[in-house]
C-alpha cells in the first residue's frame, strides 16, 4: 500500500528512516550498488522527497488479515 513520506529521522545505527503518513517507518539507505538513493545524504534531497509515496509493507500485511 502506497503511503506518502511526511518526514525523516535517523535510527540507532545512524541510518536514515522515512516517516510515513500511516505512522509506519521505512529505511531509505543509500547503499550502492544495491540501493541507489543519493538524495538521502543531503537535507535538501530529503526535503525534495516529502510527499513521495513508498510501498508500506506493514500496511499491506495488516490489510490482508
């Protein structure tokens, strides 16, 4: 289920995590070559992704119960 990003925070390992409108969270690492998200490195890049939708697996899982 697609959910918009409403903010970001860092976890206990200093990795960036997207805060989703549904209340769930999702890691958004820049970890080449597996995940190419250079925008997460800068504050400007993260701000540009506010409102972008990510697939929330937790919402999908609870929706199928």
